[in-house]
C-alpha cells in the first residue's frame, strides 16, 4: 500500500501526501539514519540485504505464501531455501510432503545476509 501512493487494490486508504510524509526522511541532520514518520527508511543494513534504498519497514524480511501440494509421501519434497551466494542453499522451513488439506498459509522469517530465495 505505501509504495502504491496509499492505494490498496482499487481503494484509496491513505492520502498520497500522508504517504509522502511517512517515507520522507524526517531526520536530515543524521545522514545514514533516515526515519520517516514511524518507519525506517532506506536502511538495508537494518532491514536485510533483500531490501533496497526505496524500502521502508520496521525490521528484517519475512516471506508469506500460500501453497497446496500433492506429493508422494516421504519420497517427493518441497521446501523454501535461502542462500548468501546463490550456490550453497539451506532449507529454512519444514519440508512439504504428502498431500495438503487444501491451501495452507505460511510465514517464514528470512535470516540476515540472505541474497537469494527459491522454492525447491
């Protein structure tokens, strides 16, 4: 919503001028420690390496997704994997196997220093 000038879908939730104040640095006298009204601004060192200079937030990153699966139980698996270098991968969630009972919602915290995420 913030990046979309205060719109969510077809609804205007916040006035675009209000969004501007939220994402504009309110502490110009402290370069490198930018804060909007209630938000950290452009601080990838704080929000994690997957953010960029336009990012706003309170803390690191999380991945939220919905999935359903139909896999051969204990033979085929699905997982979310992360990597710092794109070559060495680590699973950060329980592996999915068997048959889900419809759609499942999951939210996973992304560890610091992660530059790549994949579903495997």
